[in-house]
């Protein structure tokens, strides 16, 4: 890819370049803005059409649900939570990688985040939007959803703040707001770059409007640097808190399979696991289409695969501990849930698919060949996404369908409305994502330029331009 | 009608970020004040060269965060302990551990608002017009140009300042005049 034959490595731990060495500010600008200015190709229109059709399914599903009530969904007693909550948790989890990449990697001064953070943050934003739809519809009467918020109503009642479901409302709305602010703050300098390289008056006006009059002033950068760092610092505990609170929805109940203290860390690891997988799934076609291989290099992909491996092992540990604690408790309901119902019950197929996708698949990334092979990692990333969806299905549906009294057991089957809303949110996500790829730089240009300068400085210190490839371990921060 | 107040700036472009930082420092040592640098990304040593005091954003963020925490604690205590007490499984009406999640979330939310609006407020953004935009060449400041602006009293001779900037290595120097911000 970006590697050239003349590249010599100074640090064997950082073997691949983060930015192809032949760029300067002007060419970076051209390369990274190119996909905004040029007309979208056939591929974009095809995918956009596909996404819009799926979005149509969402409209149909939601309209039908609103007209007839949530009885048109498959969930009923005893399985009162199903696709709505599965998809909610799945989407929120996917969103988490975006924040992790932007915030935690920034705090750890991991320079490889620079090329992928914008992309991942956009993914977060759209995934959380999709996630938010489900609890909203799940309330049954979404037009009364404002009842969830504490406001002085004529009912004279206040929310019950000891309930994890109310915590969820605050966690998700805070997460969405902070992610949007973080994304927009990062975007301001690039919107100014778009304004200043636009060709028509209309483009200049629109991008100028969103750029807020940013002029790259040193006095502004002075505040901007610290503001961005602080937002990252806040997002880091926030992302951990959000999935922790989501896991409380389950862990605080008394149901076998839900009532487990390992849930918060295990959910957070699962979220990061699926989120990184989603980044890989999206970034491989996108970087090809956008011509971004010079800044999203094989090294980025390999690093992400390492994160997938690490978090996959954490998730496997979570499964192991759930089973261990069930055995250790010798509680008949726990034993039944983990050793009989999940592994051999009516949903055993989903369970074993989950094991195959989440426990076995990530282990291929022990091998460098798999970590660097585009086709293999793309298929593996999709497998992980399927696996993580299955995990939420298993947690929610098996535990509810067979709990304590066999007389109250029941089987859950999704209806076409469930499926169309789920596929519809995939369409919503795809539509928003494609619009993002068309109208906004998919890579944080100002940050890449800054990184490029740092790498050049480091190269000069090493006395050779070739050090550009190995300068990723530089000690001073990107911000 | 109020007369338009005009504001003038000498703009100088430099070829590299390092040249800009060095020139800024030297101009400041010569006694120029109110200067500003413009670059597509933050300059290393840029704030020091301009002699800027520490940013006030962290303080605003702290105030925001504390406001959020206080709001959340007060809200939950008022609503669930005083105004509408509900006995849920015999749990205490003032159950602080159960209020930790929302307290944390609101603290983060308000701190983030503090950072965002603090940043905009301190930078006086949104500000769609500024005299520096009068120069068409200045548009490179957001892509690949490194600019320095030196305030100049409108109507006075800018030549000495322009000569000094050229001597410091500026590749092009212009004078812009526009409405005062």
C-alpha cells in the first residue's frame, strides 16, 4: 500500500508508515478533500439506493407499529424484551468504538487514531441515533416519550430515580449530545478548509455557515487544543459509564442469566469488540472508494485487529466467568440457564453461532497473516458483528423464555415488523453514513497535517527522511 | 447613521510553521502587540510566541461539571425524597448510591456544554466576518498557509511594518481593512 521499497525501519515495533511519506500540507488537503468535491460514483449511488430502500422498510415498520401498537411485534409474555432491546444494545455497543478511538486513544497519545477518528465518531453518532429509536418505540406510545424526563407535569409525578431504566435515559441522551459536540468541535477546522477551497458561492456559504467563521487563529487554537483534550477526557469515562448503565438494565434484575456482577465490564468489552469490528467492516470499502489508503494504512487495520483480538478474549473470559459462577453457585435455575437452556435449548443454534463468532473467530488475529489480509479481516469483522448480535439475543431471549416456573415458559419468534425495523435501522445508518462520506471530510485533515509535521520533525532528528515510517512512537502529543 | 469603524491589519504569509512561530516571537520582542497567527493546525510553540495566558476553558469546564453534579443531586433529592416520596421495596428515600449514575451523567453533560460554549465564547465564534477575510490569498490559512496578522492603525503608513515582516522571511505581505469586529 503506502509502503515504498525505500522505506527502512528504525523501530521494529512500529513497522509501517502512518502517513504515506510523499505528502505535504497542500497534497494532503487535495487528497482528503477530493471525495467531497468530486461527484459521487456509481458505487455510492448504488449503496445509497440500497440504504434508502432499507430506510423505507423502517418507515413501513414504524408506521405499522404506531398505527396498530406494539402487539404487532413478536414479543409478549414471557419474552417481553426482544428485538427492540437486542437492537438497542447492539447499536449502542457499535457506537462505543468511535468514542474509544477518539477519546481513549487520544489520551494515550496513540498517533494511529488520527486518520480514523472522524470516521469512527460519525459511526458512533449514527449508531446511537439508531439505538435511540428502539427504546423510544418500545415505550409503546413514543409521542409520550417526554414523560421519561423529569419535568413539572400536571400528573404531579416524578421519575423514579432508583430505576436503571431512568439512568439509561440520561446516559444515552448525554452520550448522544457529548458525541455530537466532540464530533463537531473536531470538524470545525476542516469545515473552514472546505469553505476556503470551495469552488462555488453556494458551497462557500454553506460550509462557511457551519465553520462558524473559523480562521485558524492562534488565539482560537490556544483554547481549542485544551477544549478538545478535555472533551476526550470526559468522553472516556462517559463511554464506560454508558454501557455499564445499559448492563444495569439486566444486572439489577433477578433473572438467571441477567443477575450477574460481571455484566458491566463484560458489556463494555463486548461493546468495544463489536464497535471495532464495525469500523473494520466500514473502513475497508470506504478507504478504497475514497482513495484514502495513504492515510488509513495497513498499520491502522492491523492495530484495530489487535484490539478486536484483545477485546474478543475479554468477552470470552466474560462467558467463561458466567458459566463458572453459575456452576459455583450450584443454583438450579442458574445451572439450567447456562448449561441446559442456552447450550441445548430452543435457541441453541444462536448460542453456538455466538460462540463461533465471538470466541473462535477473533483468535485468527493471533496470526499476522490474518491481521494483514484485507479479505480475511473483513469477513471476520462481519462475523463478530453477527456474533455480538447473537450474544444480545441469547442474553435477553433465552433468559426470559425459560426462567423459573416451567408453566410460564414460552417461545419467542420475531415477526416481519421486527425484522423490517431492524433492517430499517441498518438502512438509516447506511444512509446517514453515505451522506457523511459525501459532504464532510472522512478524515480529520487538520490533525493529519499536524501529525505529518511531527513525523517530519522526528525524521529530521533521526537524520533521515526514512524515519517518517518509524516515528509513530514520538513522545509529544498530537494535541 | 453610525459611522463604520474600520480596522486594519498587516497580513504576512510564511512558508513553514516554524518560520511563522519564529517571526511571531521576534515581532513580539520588538514590541508589537495584538498580533495573531493563522494556521491549518495548531502551531507548536504558537501560544508561547503570542504570549497568551493559560486558557480559561478548563475552569469553565470545571464550573459546568460542578453545576451538573449539584443540579443532579438536588433534582433527585427533591423529586424522590421530598416532593414525591415512593417506597420501593423498603429502600431508603434518600438512596445516594442509586443517584450516582445520573449525577455522573449530568456532570459530564454540563461540563461538555461548558467546554463547547466556553470555546465558542472565548473565541467569539460564530463570527462570519473578520477583516482578514478581505484578502483572497488568506484563504490558504485553513489549508496550507501560515499567516501572521499585525494590527495597524487605519490610515497610517504600513510600510515600515511590512518591511520588517519581509525581513523576517514573509513570502507575501498585504494590508487589509474592514469593519471592526
